[in-house]
């Protein structure tokens, strides 16, 4: 059966999260007088990234709430015992700088335009609805999606099959009728494939390779390749060289 809907990841798939996070944290550290407190700015950014990955994994595993993982990221990064209010305030100041750097990838809107008529569209994110709903509105693409589902509200996160199946159920489609597009090879790519969806892993840093891996995710290096993967009859992009 052909694909009827595209389910999208947001961060580092449509939205350039990594660049916004780096720019936002750099500006935040400068404003806080901390830019040189960790050796170099690059070392500070690397430490923030490690703290983010550590505590996001705890949230994804159900070991911490969405709010708690944010507070613990700040405590780990600063190496300080902060109250919840102090950690919240520090993170809130960071978010102001982070949001000023928000931007979609240049290929995001052209891909959504190219696929608008042929497919239904929805979002499945490991974040929270409060965060992603607002983000998509600010970025001007909220209306492109008929539903937005997030792990914080679902109570289950990718790569668990239940997360993908919940999104398919919301669309009233079987998994094999849905494609999932995400940037993480395991959380998105392998998770969607094992859940029975057509899995498309966008590897923006990788070079295109020939061949096809029928049991795993299709690999693309730009969203310009997505219509070809889905078999769309459009003039957007050339046929994909994916694996």
C-alpha cells in the first residue's frame, strides 16, 4: 500500500536546533559573564551538550519530568546546587537567547510545499507539546500539520514502537501507510523502521551513498531527496541516492 502521511521529527530535522542551541548558549554565557569560565567557548558548549544528552536520556527513559531534566541540565553544567527556582530562572534566561536564533533549515519549507498536496502531515517529537507547538507557530509552519504529538504528553518516547503507533493511530492509518522523517539514526531511523513505518533518516552531515537497505531506514542528506523516496510525482529535487 502507498504512503498516505508523513510524520515529522522537529529538532534538527525541520528546525536547526543545533545551531540555535549553540548560538543561544554562547550569547547567554556572554550575558552571564561565564563565557571564559569553562576554558574556551567551545569547551563550554561541549559541556552543555553533554549535560543536555545526559538528562534528556533520563527524561526519555521516564526517570525525570520534562521540567526536572531542564533543571538538572543547569545544575550539571554549572556544577552547583541550585534550587528549582534558581535553575528555572537560569534556564529561562538561556531560552531568551536560544529563541532569538530559531530558524528552519532552508530545505524545510520547499519540502513541505512539494509534499503538501500528496500527503497528510503530522509531528511526533520527543519534546513537550508546550515547547513544540509554540516553536512551530513562531517558525510559521504550525498550520502545515494536522496533529502534533510529543513524548511528554504521550507518556512514551521514541524509539519505542508505542510512540510511533500512537501517532499512526491519531492519523487513523496503519504504520505501513506512514513515513517517518527524523535526524537520529537510532531514535528516529531504526525506531520508525522497527515500528513498521517507512523510515527516512536525514543525515545532513553525511555524503549520499548508493544502494538501498530494505530492512532499515532510507538515508538522505537533504529534504530535497524526500519526494523521490516517497515516490511523489513532483519536480522538487532529483531522485535520491539513499541507502
